[in-house]
C-alpha cells in the first residue's frame, strides 16, 4: 500500500493506493482544511488512524446465496478491519523542496520527508513540489480529462511541455523530453516579477505596490490575486454594488467575484475576470517562451476548471499569444485545461509506486 498527498495552502488531500505499474483508483481518499492543523504529521496521523475496512471475501454473502433482499444482505456481509502497512509515500507540497524538506509557502509548516518516514514507519518517503507532482500526474490523464483552448500545431519531434496552475498560489513546472519520456523539472516561477502589459495593468501594479514590496505573478494569478484585482477596480472605478460587497465580506471573496462575473451580475466582477484571465494567459505564454514548450501548455489548479467559460472566451489566449514577433509561434502551441482535480494525487502516487521498485528499474 502506498500513500499519496497533495499539500496545498487551502486543503490537503491524502489517498491510499494499491498502485503497481499503472493508474488505479484510490482505495481510500480524504480531504482536510490545511489551516486547521499545526503540521502535516497531524493530518497523516488522523488519516491513518482509521483502518481500512473491506468485505471478507471468503464469507461474503450475495442476495442470491443468502436468500435476502439487498438491504438485509448488505447489512449481513461481514467486514474485517485491515491494518495499514505502507511501503512508500510521496507528497506534492506547495513550496520549494530541497534535500527532501520543504518550508511551505502559504502555510507555517516545515515538512521533512525522512522524519515522516521515521514517525509513520514508511520505508520510502519523497517530497515533491506540488506542480512537479501534478506534472507526473499529467502523464496518466486521458483525453476526456482535459479541455482544449488551442489545438495548435506541435512539431513532429517531441520538445517540451509546460504546466501552470493557479489556486491559493501560482505554481509552474516544465517537462522536458529526455529521448524516452517527459521528465518534470520543478520551479518557483509563480514568484517572478509581475510585468504589466497595458495601462490598466500598470495601474494595477502601482496599486499592489502599496501593499507589497515585491509584486509577483502569484499576487495576481491566484484566488487572493483575483480579490486583489477586484479591490484595485473597486478603489479606482468606484463601481462596487452594495450587495456584492456584502457577499464578499461573509463569503469566499474569489468565489463570490467569480460567480458574479461569470453570471454577468456585476460589471466590476466581469472586469476583474477579464483582467485575471488576460494576465493568466500572458504568464502562461511567458513560461512557454522561456522553455520553448512547443509540445503544449497545460493549465491546471483549482481555479481553471471553475473559470473554464471565461478561459474559453478568448481573453486567456489573447494574453498568451500577445508576444510581438512571436505571436505566430505562440498560436502553434497547444493549450489545454486540466479538469481532473486529483492530478497531483495521481502524480504523487505514481512516484511513490516507483520508490518501491529495484534501482535497476
């Protein structure tokens, strides 16, 4: 049995897999609100404290053999608690991983892979940057788990892929082709300097510099970033509806803004989404240019599927392709939105399964 984790600033997802050579469904999975815990160890301890419960196959009853209706038969089937013995674990963590350790960016946690292995008696434990884990997961997705924003025209000879994902923060990763397969290379590109590309974006930068010494792309292309864009528009255009202001105060600001914008209920929310999608597309294009990821760019994370309608209206791709003399090249790069929110878990599980194989494999 292997343990996989996706550790984000908002939520932590854990799952158990009986993964050997290919993608399988999780045996058990659960989600935790990260800020409710002082450390990852507390979440893992809670998750593993509940034993697996499986039907006992040698004495399990069916409707026909028991002569009972389905409800009674289900209640009669004996179950046996099964202790959890882990052979490996892998966690995708939102932050830079150095020497199998990570100080998380948006949580006050310090995670040590070796310490986790010792505490929970796991022979192999590996930490990955969360986007690196998602990148491994990309390689196990099916075509119906992505939505195409731009079909593009990738070269016949494999080059490289890019992955960008906005959620609580902004993650980025590059997958290079080694001649046999794609290999993920982690990065912290979401923390690079925001480069405005219009008068409105220049004013947005000035607005944000009143709160931050360093304005990164993550300050804009993230859940908190959407709220920051909204506040900039509110303070400069003075067009915030009272009803929306009240909803933002009591709810999740980014979610309320997104809902109002997608439904066309408030002009300020529509403008916030337009600016958000444009900057998101621009940074995705920056990443593609820097790594020359001609095989494609994947847009993952928790926000993209929720804003799919907005991403499909052209604002994202206009930001993506607006690269001057390289506009034609940018149009040739495929762009796809990842719809499976468990991609990072799948990637972590695939890496954990590899940890159990002999070194020669």
